[in-house]
C-alpha cells in the first residue's frame, strides 16, 4: 500500500490533459509504469485516480460481494460506472475523458489531493468550498472518527 502526501494545484489543457507534478510523480515511482484507474467519487463531486495496484485491492473486496443479491449488483454497476484505465503519456500527463470532466465539473484550474492511497482530482473552486465547508466541524468530525477507536491509542 502506498501513502501519498500533498495537495497540488494544476491546470487542465483544452484537450483534457493534466500534468502530474514532479513531487507527486516521485511518490508514485514504481507505479507510473503501469496504468491508473480513473473513476467518479462515490461521495464527492470529484474524480479518484487509483494506482493500478490499489485498484486491484479494491476490486478484490468488490469481487467478494454476492452477485445474487440485487443491491450488490446495483452497487457494483454504479461504483464502476465510467471507470477508465489511463496511462501517463511521455510528458507525464494524464488525459481525463470528456464525460468525466463534465461529471466532476472540472474547469481550467484543478487540485490533485492525496487521499492516502489514491489521488482525488477536484475543480479548484469546488475543492476550496468542500475543504472550507462551514457545516462541517472538523474538530468534532476528528473526534467522532478517530477519538473513540481504541486501536488508534499508542
């Protein structure tokens, strides 16, 4: 499992290409030779870029679902809707397909945000709105998610 770190501001060119910043490429060293998986986020209006090895781990979990349960099939269909395999080109760019640009409202300025083992791709304005959402009390969220877990106590 990889642990990515950083938030990077980039631009999308008129063909839908994004240059992966060199600091991020260094963290992806060893996985950039294989393809990436690009998909819509489940909870946010952004895209998720999975290194292929991380996507395989996720698919192992999904493949354990019983396909004879309708809600499992519905989940799989929606989770994998629009999924694309993409590669870095010789200039270190990824090409975002037009339909995924549309669904995630990507404009010219975007943010690539590390999310542990994947990279979220956000429209810059939507990212700033999400990070600074006044309806979310981050201290309370942190306590709810991390504060009551005895496994996290050192």
